[in-house]
């Protein structure tokens, strides 16, 4: 595969980018759902069950490889596309035109890179700790207390601030990405495209605000103690 | 009307270029933008200097030759128009006008504001046609075409190949141009026979010419003088997917 | 002494082309590969011919001045293309298209050529549809038609207001296919400066690379010129900025006769001139006359008030409007041929009824049609034209009438060719607007596209092949022969001479001066005195040009002023020939109107006794009188009448 990515035509790259992107979006939705358990049940029981299920279910575990693969593919393709795009205009304009287009679409690589950095930190904080670190057992169960780990991290002001910024950028990224994926897949229709564009806005706001809200509630609420 | 013009001057493809500043005065608001440049050029010639080279021909917005990037926009401040049709009344209260050539690796500058757009011709030559040789074709009315399809095809075929889409795109992508060409033919029954082959050949050539990738920003659509829509890019993507899935592997 | 032989095939009119094709000589496929053809010009005629030659298997070298073959000025034709399909069942036929074209040309074109044009017109539509030209369709899926000036049937096929563009893109597609296949080699941004003649046959051309300035030599077995018309001699015209007459003028100077140079078409529906800095004129398609009504105020006072901006056209009541075309020509009304409509507009404006700030404009009013058909229908038919008008003039034609005025648009005259489209130089062909062949003294709307494609797709592939049949043993030419040396030296000397003048006035200054002379004296209304004066003035301008033109730079690299000067030098000679031709033709016919020769109600008065001929001029030297050769026109299949569009 590695040898063929570079040889993909521009459209093939875009199609793969779109399909992978939509897959990653599904992951985000699942992730958001699981996170929301912490709000519905401040005792962390529900969340920990969810986390435990995710960590032990063989299907989900196998999906994990696809998820990693997806992230890596999305990032590599994004970089290749971007480098090609930069090379396509070796001499830049004195006056750049910015008008008349979606502002978010112009900064996909920038939002993408910041999200990638966020992802790395996020990964170290949670995934590595869960896999290789020590996580206390929850109450009288055999489950790890992932909820406590989350609450601990979400009580650190600097982290929360970074988290919020990254998620706002994620909203920008998704706002263009979702509807753009349909365009890349050849789906543009006078009737349905306005709906897809609306859905794109809704999804990006819901996902981003959802994650942010959960974080802020945990940060500010005294019901959550690390 | 008086203007300060900052214009890209470059002797030829090999020489380094730079911006030069010129002043023009007493320009009629009814003059076209290119007529304003004609006036400047006349004054340069009288001073013994070389006039500014810029491509233009029909000055009716149909040949697609004119290609100026004016104050940050291909074809200047108006929409759905080529720069040859823009009149100076559109520059009320604009003191300084910056004029640049289209910038793209695939469109090298030849002289001043003139660029080489033969990459577009190469894309068409790769397969952007119906291979009907002269003679031996059926009666024109033997092929029935739904009016809506014919109109949609015509709207795509209205592309004048000026390259404003490439100039406007932050990635210098030629997708709008290529998709207009692909769609024009793919929408017609006559074009169906070669449709799968055509789209793959053209996209391969487009990539080979060094254009950037489409990131669906919509800048091309916003600046296209003929109002070619992004829906044609989606159509081309569709045609491309169908071509990949349906056609046998081709030697490209 | 040159003898004009039109080489019209024997047999009845309707069988001539068939007879020609049956008797035509062919070249076997293996030999075609060894034969080279140079085509100059990438418009409809040139692109179609090059593509068709390539398909046949010849080796083709195609030259164009633009960055892409698709930019040739055929692209700007708006209205449509005629064909004798009779899809409307309204009585059209090959004969009727032939008849309308001859009559529209005021009986100054060759019967056999025009009949062939009408005969192949249907094939052109078939060919274009097969190539994917998106002609307008009806809801049934069948092709739509519209009517056009000078015809009583609907035979015009169209693709919105961009028919020329679509037809050219079709031909460009065919051409691209042949470039892909390797049979056509395309040379862009190359201007032909001279033709090279070896042993009496055209064998090559000298070109200039318009980017690097290099002078190049190209050889072939035969040369086809399809470089369009010479309307830019008037400076202001609807032709593109780079459209020029230099290729045809150079072959004229090498022995090809120039026929009917004075036959110029002044198109009635152009956007009026705005001022001194105007660089070119914009045409509004003739199709607008289908639904627009042309008028001027009936009262001079009203016209005056309008010119001063004290009154608006919509304020003039119906009774005070003069729909002069409907008044003068009840049968054809606003759809009279172009020459008639243009002259009528000039007549009204000269009489003081003109509108606009300059008084050189008439109204084209859509109010009635919008009332009758609804704004939607008008928008669908002419939306893009209305948009162009609004962008240029800053007026909304849905609400106020358009202003129009005649402008130079097309030149019926051109290089004299025989039935095979061969010039008087053996092996040198001319096609499309560059030749004189099919339109007589006036071209009907939607016929230029028809002729260009007819020449390119369906005539030249036969006639050029026939010419090449005895050339199969002639090896490919080298470009180091004395003839090439001499031709290249000639153009170099001339270019250096231009650069050496180092005068004080720009090329455009002279061009505007020439244009003024041409428009005033060799335009819509011509007189003996005026033409004689024009000849004198043109000569003076030419002399002044060669003494005082200022061209910066040198031969190397891009030199736009040098290109313009080269072309203008030719216009300054061509303009004189046009005036001479107009002077000699002491009659009025089609676009050629001599004020001395008109009927009491100001219609063109032909003199068939003395002037039913093609006037073909032979070059004898600059500043020497050219020699007129006459090809008599015999009408065997058509009754010659006075053109009458009244009843």
C-alpha cells in the first residue's frame, strides 16, 4: 500500500480521505456518547462500564486497528495532498484572495495539525495510561476506574484550556470536512446538498460543544472529585 | 479617474520579475479595464519603453485569452465576468490596482502578465473529446437528448478555458476546468461510449501537469466568469469512481 | 497573364459536387503518411480541415497565433448555424438555402459553390452533434431551430448565444484527438509572415514565434490558409484584437488574387461607440432581432431631447415612435438582411433621428415581446446577451430599450479561389472567411459558421487530396533551399526596416487614422469622390507610417508593437485595394453601397449588365496599380431579381 499511495490519482486520494474521514467521525460520535455517561452518572459506574466494554469487546478491539490505521492514513494523505498543493503554486500572489469562499476550508491543514498534536497528548494521557500504566480498580468491580483518570485530567486548568481550543478547531475542521466528503464522493445535489451542509454545521457544533461541555462540567462541578 | 498601478513585469520566462508602479490619469469610467491598460501602453511606447504584455483577444468575454489577477481576484472585482468586460466604473474609490499574472506551477509566466496555459490543451488532448471522425455519423435528430440534459451539458460546455479557477484556487487545482469538460460530454448520450476511459485519461493528465488537489473550497466557482458550478466536480468524481470500478485497468 | 478558371464541374447544379467527388483523385493510405499539409489558422475552417486531414492519414502541421487553438475568433459567433434540414416542415430544402444565400448575397456569388455549401450544410449538423455540440433541444429531445435575417424558414441551429464557441470546441475536440494520435502537430503562438513558393507551387511558410521572436521555416507539400477576415482594417470592428489580414495579404503579394475586397459586412446590432479610447466593438447577436423591435423617435425634437439626456425612451408614446424597418419592409420587418438593416439605421441617424449621447444609435426594444411572451422566455432566449449589454453599458435592457449601431463585422471579400478552394497559386488553398467564395456581396446571418465548417470538414479533405494525388513521389521538402532563404531574408529585412524607423507616433495612432478614413469613405455609404479621396489619404498615411512609426524593442522576445506594426503595414495597403475595388464597382450591391447608385426609395441599385462578375485583383507592386481580372457570374439555375424584402 505504501508504494501506491503516492501513485494514487488526486481524486482517488480525495475519495480515500473522505471515506476515512467519515469513519473517524463515527468514532468521534461513539466517543462522545461514552463520555456523556460521566454526566448522566457522576458516580462513574456507567462510564466505567462503557469503557470496560470498549476495552474488552473483541469487535471493538479489532476496530481499534482500523481506527489507528485510519488516523495514520488520514494524516499521511492529508500531508501528501497539502505538500502537492503547496508545490502547485511555487510563486505566491502579492495580494491573496480570501473572499467568497468558506473560511474553514482554507485552514484544513492548520486545524488538522493542531488536532493531531492534541491527539498525541490525549493519547499519552489516556490510552497509554490505560494500556501500560496503573489505573485503580473501580469500587468493588474488576473494571479499571477510567472515569477517575478522566476527572483527574479534567481538573487541570491548562489542560482544559488546551482541550477547549483544540475542540473548537475540531469544529472548524469538521464543519468543512463532513460536507466536503460528500462532494469528494461525487454526491452534490441541488436538493440534498443544502441539507448535508446544514447537517455538517450541526454535527460539528454538537460534537465540539458536547466534548467541551462535558469537560467544563467536570472542571467546574464539585460533584466530580479527583 | 486616476489610478496607481502596480504591475508584474518580467521580460521572459527565464528572467526574474518584479512589480513596477505606474500612474494613469483621466481615465473614462466607460473605458474597459483593458482599454485603460492600452492607454498606459501607448504612453510607455511613446517613452520608448516596452509595453506591458498581457493576453487578450476577443474582448467580449468568450475567447478566454485574458487572464489578469486584479487586486486579489482573477478577472477583477465583478462576478461572472472576464477582465476584458470589466469597466473602470467598477473601480470607483479604488486608488491602487495591483495586477498579477495567474500563479501556478502548471502555468509558467512567459512575459509580464502572459502565461503558458498549454497544460489545459494537454488535458483535452489526453481524451477530452468524442472520437467521431468526419463523415459516417447518424442524422442529428437520430440522437434524442432530454432538454434538461442538453441544457446542463451546455452550461458545462460554456467554460472558456481561461484558467481563472486555477488562479483562484489556493491549491492551483484545475478540477473545475476538467470537470466542466468531463461533464459536458458525460451528460450527452454521444459521450457515454468513451466516458469511463475519458475521465481517467484526463484526470491522469491533469495530475501529471502539476496542478494541485481539490479541497472543495469553492474559490473556483466563486471566480468562474462563466458560472461553472461545483456540482460538475462532484459529477466528475462520480464519473471517476464509476470509471475505476467499471473499466478495465488502463495503461496510463 | 493569369487566367481565372473556376473549375466548376460539369453536369446539372445538383449533381456537380457528386460528380466532382466521383471523379476526384485519391491517395492510398500508405502514401498519405508521406504527404505533409500546412494549415494556417485554427478557427472553424482551419481546425476542421486539420482534424479531417489528420483522420485521413496525412501529416498535418497546424499554426495558430493564440496560446490555444480554441481561442480563434470563430469562438465569438453567437447566433447560430444554418442547415437545410427542414426539421420544421416549413418548406426548407437545399435549393431554398442555396437560393436564399445567392439572393442574400445580391447575386454576386458563384452558383456552384453556394449550392455545394447548401448541400453539405445538413452533414455539418450531423457531424457536430456526433462530436457532442450541445445544440438547443426541445422537450421532445429533438433539435430546436430559430429564424434568422434574410430567410422565411427556421433553419438556424444554435447553442444558447454561444454557437460559435460550441462549434469551435467541437472542431477543437476533433483536432485534439488527431494531435493525440500524432497525425497533427500543433504550433501555437506562431504568426505566418510569408508563403514560400518553389517551382510555382506553395511549399512552405515563414513564421514568427510570438514569444521568443524567432523566425522559423516550415515546409510541406501544400499550404492551406484559413486565417479569417480583414475587418480590423477599420480599427474598430467586432473582430478580435489579434484578427489580422497579414497571411492573406502576403499570399496576395505572392500571386494569389484578391477578390471583391470592398465587400464588407456592417452588422446592424452592435453596442455603440463610447469614446476615443474604445479598442473594439461588441456585437449583440442578430438573433435579438427575432423578438426586438427597432425604432427611433418620429420627431426630431424628441431625438434631440434624448441625446441631451432630458428625456427617456420609455417616455415616448407609441405613436411618436418610428419602427422604420417595419415601415419600410413590411414582409421582413426587423428581419431584413444585415446590409439593409445597417443602412437603414445610418439613414435615420444621418437624418437627425439618432439617439444616445452621440446620436449614433437606434433602439432595439423588447418591451412588446416581454409583454407577449413573459420575461422568463426572453431571459431564456437572450439572458446572456442582456447581461453582457448591462455590464458594458450599465443599462438594464429588460426595462429600457437597448441601444445599437452598425459596426464592421465580416468581410465577404477575400482570396479568390476556384471550386476546389485553390487560389491562383498552385497548391495554395484558402478556406473560411479568408476566401471570397460563398457570400457574394452580403452574408446572411448564421452562414459564416456553416461555410467555415463546410470548407474544413467536407470540401478541403476532397479537393486537397485530389491535388496531392500526383505529389506522392515528391519527397518531403527541406527548408534550406534558396527559396526559403530568400523568403526569410525578405521578412527579416522588412521587420528590421520597421524597427529602424524610430519615429514619433505609435502604431495605434496610425491604425486609428486609417480606420477613420475607411469608416468615413469606404464604409456604409461610398461615393466616387470619397473613394478617390480615401485612396489618396491612405497613401499619405502609409507614407507617414513608414517614416514616423515608433516601435520599441528589437526582434528578440515578445514585441507586441512590432506585431501590430507588421499587421498595420499590410492594412495600409489592403485599405487602398478595398477603396479601389469599391471605386471600380459602379453599382450598389449587398454591403457595397455607392450613393450614386440607388433607387428612388434609397435601395441598392445593381447593374447586372456591367458588374455581374467577381472582381479579382492581381498585385503588381506597392504603389503600383493592381490589375483587375473579372470572373463572370452565370446564373443558370436561379432567376436574377432585384432583392425585395418589402413584400
